[in-house]
C-alpha cells in the first residue's frame, strides 16, 4: 500500500471510486441476469442485455468526447448524478409487493450509463495525473482494487441477493452517494480544455475521426481487441465447456460439477490477483510495456487453451493459475502502453474509442460459441492460438511505428 499513499490525491480518489463501483457490480450487477430471467424470461433478458451493452458503449464515446471539451471532473460528476438517479429508481421499483422489472431495467441502464461516464473520464484523469514513472503502478493498483472489491461484493451479493435484494439496492445507493461526494467536493480538475477562440471546435464525429486516422493507435487497438477476445472466453466458451465436458468430482462430500468449477476458476483468478499483483509486478518492473503485453497475453492464451483441452479438476485448476499469472502481467502493461500511444490533447476521445474493444470482442467470442459444436474444443483452442499470434504481431508493429515517430515506449 506504500505505492498508494505516494500517489497524487486525485489518483487516490479515483482508485477509491473504482473500488466502490466494482463493489457495487459484485453485489448487484453480477446477479441481474438472474433477476431479469426470473421476472421476464430468457428471451427478453437476452435483448435487454444487448441493449445495455450498446448503451454503455455509447456512454463511453460521449464521456470521452466531453472529457476533452469540458474537463474530467464535470463528466465524472455528471456520471455520479446519473447513477444516483438510477439507484433511486431501482429502489422505488423494488418496494415490497410493488416490483417492476421494466423500470428496474431502466434504472440499471442509467447506473451503467453513468458509471461509464465516471470510468472513461476517470481513466483520462489517471493519465493526466500520473507520470511515465508511476503510471504502470497506478494501473496495477486500479486492477487490484477492482478484483478485491469484486470478491467482497460477490460474497455479499451471493448472501443477500435472494433474501434481501432491497438491502443490496440500499448499499448500492450508499456507495454512489459516497462516490458523488468524493467527486464533487474533494476531487480537483486535472485537465483544462483549450479556450482558444481561433481553434475550430470539433464535433463528436470529427473528434473520433481524428482518433481513427491514428494508424499506430488503431493497430494497437486491433491487438487489444484480440487479447480482450481471449479474456471474453470467461463469459462465453469456458462456461459452455465446463458445463458440457467437466468430469464431476467430490471433495470432502462436496460435489464439484461444471458450474461450480467455473465459480472456483473465477474466485481463484480474483484471489491470485489480490495476493500476487504487487509481487509479480515488482519482479517485472523493468520489463518494457511491449514485453509485458506479449508475455502476459501468451500466458493468458495458454491458460485458456489448456482449460479447453482438459476436462478434469487438477489440470483446469493449474490452467486457471497460468491464465491469471498472465493477466496480472498483461493488464497494467496494456493500459500503460495504450496511454503512451495517445495524443495528450485528446486523451478523453482516445479512452472513449477504447470502449469499442469490449463489445467487438464480446460479439466475436459469442460467434465462436455458436460454431463451437462444429469445431469442438480443439478448434476453439486453435482459434485462440491464432488470435494470440496476430495480437503479438500487431502490437509489435504498433510499438515499432511509435518508435519510428521518435518516441520511446
């Protein structure tokens, strides 16, 4: 924690807000699919989840644009205000004997929309307030805080979701209130937009057109989409594989079947991140961001591939360890590398553009699940290996182009 206390106050606040937001996700959001399925059915649930993904993507684009035009803090304050509104609507929609799943969906759509305002502008603030010397440490702490809060939130959510959903919504409201207070009254601005009247103002389309024309960054984005595609297997093919093929085993009278093995895999990943993040990044502190990206993503790919090629507890457990060790090295490296490639005057727009990687990777991962009955686990593993090779090639090209432009990564 020494690294945390040495950071700029705004960075400390940003990490605290991330912790609260991820805690809220762990307590409530992770179980909302069950909620919608219970009240509205699986067909409508799928449509609602797709609409939510589109809305949060749009929120990221808007937040990135306005963070460059209005500053980081106003966008974050607006985001927390939208979250507050959503939290109040959610509580009002789930009073005893007066449950309305439709207004609940609108409420959580508002919360997600607002949270993406906070995250996108907050990521720009991280780049503003950090230096090349400590930026990787900041991203490391950001990732560590998210995993710790997810563990705590998931434990509380699993305990209270069914018997006391209303209590979870109140906890959600309280965390948003704290975030609103910290953002509005304690946090300070880290970026002052240009007030030059002679400079023509870009609209949102022109702003993102500028980012798209940055070939070096877009090559990096393609590599990042590839590695995000590998991460997305957590929510896509891994559950299918474990559900269909995992060989049930019993430990001390507890039966471990596919769904429980997935839970163990996820908990293992979060715990390892919390326990090993600082030590492992200390060991790799002298690595270049490119090296961290490559070796981290290689271990991620190998871990996921081994998970798909086996069906028994011990090998899958070991594969989960391999995957997580890779993710620990990869995550701060890819975030820091991406920050280094951004135009300092358009950091918000670059962060907004970064929002495309998750929906694109998610769509591709979903398509892979669709064809998995044909190509089987071995075919899925081959696709992952090919994607990883392409990601390595693309990130190497991006770094080479950046160095050729006279900058050092």
